[in-house]
C-alpha cells in the first residue's frame, strides 16, 4: 500500500504567522511520530501518538508547537507565531505497535520562515 | 537518557572499497538499534535493525552491522561501495520498553569516489 505522506512538501511563511503541517500515516499503523531535522540540531523527536493513549509531548520545543491526531489516523502539527529558528524539515513516521515497531518515514515538509 | 555518537560527519571512499560507518550508543537499559539512510530530498529508509537476536545483522543493499555490547557499538559496514550508496546515514537507538521515540546520531554523509 501507500507509504506515509506529508503535505505540503514545502512551506514558506513569514515570521509570526501560524502554519499547519499534515501527515497521513500508513493505513493500520497505530503509532505516529513527528521529528524535526535541522542543520544545527540534527534529527529531534517532537511528539508521539499511540492509539487512544495520551501523546508523549516531551520533545516539543515550546508551547508554540502542538499536534493532534484525529480518528487515530491523520495528524496535524501546528506551529504558532513562527520564528526563524523553526525553519527545518519536519518528518512524520508511523509504525505498528509490535515490538520493535519499525518506523516508516514520510518525505518531510520543508519549512522556511522568513 | 540515551544518546548516539556517530564518529565522522563525512566519510569518503572509492567505489569498490570497504565502507565503515561508526556508531556508539549510550543507554541505561537494553536498546534496539537502527541504521537509516537518507537520499537527497527524501525521507529516512530503514537499512537494518538490531532487536536482541543475532548480533550480526544483515540489511538491504548489502549492508550489515554488528552489535558489540562490550564496546557499546553498532558499526555499519559494506564490503564493496557502489556509487548509489552515496547518501546520509543515521544511527538510532530506542528503548525496548517504555519510550518509543528514536534518538538519532548526527549523521554521516557518505561520498563515493569513482
């Protein structure tokens, strides 16, 4: 079947604007992850959803970042009042919760904050 | 806390030569270990994973890695480099129990010289 898809592939925004990034996981995958890839910080975990459990938000860098997952499928990562340091590639991954649960990654959304 | 160190941000080898990419991890609990590859403008693709079974793990595209607990290492090797192996490689660690997030190394960019 189809892999993880993300939209948009590229997003350019002005400092201070809000942005929404979308992730469609692989059908049937109950776990969903967001990571951020930037030159200075490498690949960082942001947030993890598993079924109906409370999400693990331990990687969110500030309260400007939030994410939701509707119906156990599609997820949206929202960044409010964007700053230039938010510029990065945002990667989404999904997995079955069968140990060790290989994570399948989407192509990412490249966010540029001017 | 877990961490991963990849020695060498850039590695260059000749086509047909041995590829060796180094990864050392730190984990207070037994980990799962992964190697991912990222081609330009693409997401991450799993090369191989260690899940506490065999210590020598074979992956796709002729790559393999050996888990050495005494050295806390999980180095990636390929006997003969191909031009198509040019990419960025990431080592990652995850707890067997508990947090599902991947903790990544900083990545190693592999260049293949003709």
